[in-house]
């Protein structure tokens, strides 16, 4: 009989061991983001009659006329948006004619600077890169680091007649980590737009 008791005890011990060994211990998973499929880079020309500028923009974007600026009509009919429906982003382009009053060259540059630096409360850094092209286009390209609403901005001008400001926004909560691949991808497109910009 002691043999049966020993076997029963061994069997019970084995079951207890198996049940405790198979217990699921939760382990945290590393933080991750969805894989964003980026389109193949191609460009086409924006060359609308009557517009005071022309440039090349990505073939995977649409040009949409901007009809409202904070609920009011834009200052002139040359404001457009470069819309990226597959990436849920937009580059807002506002054009101004340099002149007297609120459109002096100095004031337009100051306004562009102030609009970029409004993001400092969320920005980790702001880098400024000079724009100089053979097409008489000069200006500044801003890279705003961190979770700012607009991470890429620029102004481009000939300093006499034309002033164009661009700002990239996404229809999503700003998250520098999850949007990093798209920011880098569209930054190249914005530089291409600036480098191919011509005045009329």
C-alpha cells in the first residue's frame, strides 16, 4: 500500500508542477507604430495660367484652391493647398504681393518667423536652413523638432514682388515618432517644390 500512496503523491506533485508552470505571465510588448507605405517619388508641374508662380509638386498629391483662411477669404486668389490624401497631410501655400502697409518685405519675413516660432512651446528645437536657388528664390526652410503641429515650414521670395509661405500639417495628433518617416519623405518633396519654384 505504501507504494500506491507514494505514486499518488508523486502524481499530485506532478500535476501541481504542471499547472503552475503553464501559468501565463503577461509581458509588456514594445511600443510600435503602423507601417506607412510611402508612394514612389514622381513629380509634375503646377503651371496654372494667371498664377504668379510655378513649381513641381509630387504626382501623389492634389492641388486644391484655398477658399478660407480662418473663416475669411484669402487675401488673393493664389493661395493653394498641396493635398496628400494617402498620407493624410497638406502643405498650405499662402502667396502675398510685396508692397506697402502690411505687406512690406520686412513685415512678411517677421510674420513668417513669428508663425514658425509659435510652435516653440511644443518644439524640441527649430533649425533654420537658407534657401538660395538659381531662379532668384531666397528664403528660409524651418525644421521644427518634437510634437509641434507643423514640423516643416518655409518662406520663399524674390525680395521685391513675390512672397510664398508653406507649412506642412497632418490631420492627426502630432507625434514625432509615429510620423517621422512621413516627415522625412515630405521634407524632400517640399525642398523639391522650393528648388523648382519660379516667379512670373
